[in-house]
C-alpha cells in the first residue's frame, strides 16, 4: 500500500519532516486538488450512500473505493487500534464468502485490492478492468452488511497487527519519536493516539470489539462510494442501486470528540537511538483545518507552507541549506484535510558534523524574520501559481481523484469544495498569508521533536519529554501522522 495509506495522514507529515526530503511539502493534498480537473458526477442513493464518479478514459480500468466516516479517532476509550483491526478483519469472510475468498475473487479477475485506515476514515479499494466493476461492487457491498468473523481468524489477525506494529514502529526510530511527539502535541484530542493502537490495548482487542465498531459505523448512510476510471454515472448508478441500494440505512451516532484545552507552553521530545545515523529536527504546531479552528487561514497556510519550505527555492531551503550550509534538507508542510485539527510543521536535517542546536536557531531566525517583515507579493504570487499548476496534473492518476473526494467527503467537505480549490488558492492575499503565519507559528504550544544517535553500547533507548513529562519508551506511529493505520496483510 502507498505511503499515505500505510501510515495515515498526520504521520505522513512526520515522514515528510523526518524523511530528509530536499523538496518538501505543501503541495495540494489529494483532498485539495480541484476545479476544472475532475469534473465529477455525483448522486445519492435512497439509503443515504453518496456516490461520486470521476471519468478518466486513459485506460479501460476502474478504481472502486468505499469510504467509511470512521477512523481511529472514533474508537472507544481503551480500544485503540480497533478501527485498523477491523480493517484487517474485513477480509476474513461474510455469511456468503469464506475467509480469503474475497481476495481470491479480486485476484482471479485480474484486479488488485487493499485498504487503509486513518484517524478520520477507513477505505477499501479494488482496481480492476472496466467490465469487472460489477464483480467487485457485489462483494464489497456484501461485506458492508454481512461480515462474519470466525474466532480463529480473529486470533490470527491480532498477531498480524501486533507484528505490524513491531515492524513499523518499534523497528523505526523515526516512528518511535513521532508517536511520542504526537502524544505531546495533542493534549486531549484522540489524534494523540496512534492509528495502529497502543500495544497493551491491541493485545486485548476482541471479536466483540470489532463487531461493535462495525455495527456502529459501517452503514450506507455513513459511507461514500467513489468510482474513478473508464465509466460514467450512467454506468455506475444501476450497479450501485442494485448492490448498495439494497442495504438499509441505520442510525449512526454523531462523531463527538473531545477538544483541545489551551496550550500554554512549548514542549520538547528528544529520542536517542543507536540505530540513528542521521539526526533530524522538526517543530509542530496545531493549526486550523477546513473544519476546525480559525478556518479562514486554511488556504493562506497552504501558500505559507510553499513559501517557507515548499521546495529548493523556498526560504528555509535557501537560507539554511544553500546559504548557511547547515542542513542537508529543510522545509515545511501543512494540510487542512482533517475532520478536526491539522498540523503545520517545520523540519531540517543537519549536515554531518553540524549540531542540531545550530540548525534549530537558524530555522527560528528565518521564521522570526518572516513574522517581522512578512512575505512579499512576489512570493505569494509564485507560490499560488506553483500550487495551481500542480493541480493540473491531478487527473493523470485514478487514485488522485478517488482520494480527493473520499478524503474530503469523509471529513466534512463537499464535492464543490474540492472543485473550487484552485479558485480559493488564487484569491489568497499577502495580508492573509501574514495573518496566518502570526496565528500559527507561535512557539507557545508547539512541540519540537529531535532525533539523535546514541552510543552503540547503549542498550536502553530513551525518550525524554520536557518540560514536566515522564520518560517513556515509545512505539510507532504509522498511518496517520501520529497514528498507524495499516494495509491489509
């Protein structure tokens, strides 16, 4: 599965921040590319299932994706990882299909299939030839309502997700650091919990837990069907009516999540590990999303991220990598596509022999200058054009359109919002970018995450949380930034 599918949204930010990428970050995300690109057709079935069709005639194939408006942040307390666990268990059979048969049907029809879990949604998808769409739609609709979990399959899959956590978190110093930093960034909101779950809670997840989550959230009126490829709504609608339309709607609870209290001081997380050969530095800020907080800043923050650290011509890269030669890479990133809070981040990877402290001071100086003097009209115009130009390529890949609408519609946005993205970016002004920077780039409430090597003889890995935190060994963070969704294995 892809990087974003494997590690989730907020974790994806961490991967970018600590991936030593020289050209990072604020490009339009899948849920943000738009107007005049996809030209989707959309309709809603009588049972509440919203359907979006993105026609693309480049090849006689289709991507069929069913999205549920439920993810790791919707889990009951003490049941972390149940959304991801259920994602795995959805491949284990129904009343009509024995365990493993679903995947065999897809493969025998020349298709590929997988799934992904994030904090805010869970999605299942198949890529098949156009004439096999009905086959995959039939079996996907079947498991929306007829899931059946043999006890032995549940026990076996629990071992799989625990091993997945070991591989993706415990074996990755970067993931360990992010899990700890993410828990420090969100004081109260469930985004602080890794998508894959805390190990001690994962060990206790049961068949009943999975079925409770399934019955609570998996229903047509809590789902979005996206079909992208060599089809039109006229092709898709009869099939959707036949298979999904036969499933009755159910009462779905409101997505109620605890909010963040005021953040009154900065926090630092330093993780040392003998396996680390390249130190890294990052600073994270909670930022508004399209749905939460001071939403008027969202489009300006995307422009700001491009100006500050979006590539080799950005301020951070030019100042810290090119001029001062302190870092091998530096940048920033932001995405507003969350159901609740989003994250704005800065990162830099020191050159060999350069202390992290020097790089940190250089980044802080660059940000201070931006806040003091503001951005220029030329910078804003160039950044907006770069972002809009990137949107022009969005239709080249079937997955881009499907991800765009699936992510948007499961996090409170609309088809019109996705299509209007270039126009809204084009309207961003210099004053708006400066206001967004002042709103978000405040050290108070930020979390600074530092990844360092340790002497090979050290056998104890340390995660030091300051100020006022307890030392704690950390696990992974794969599938949404800070979380660890997973692909089906």
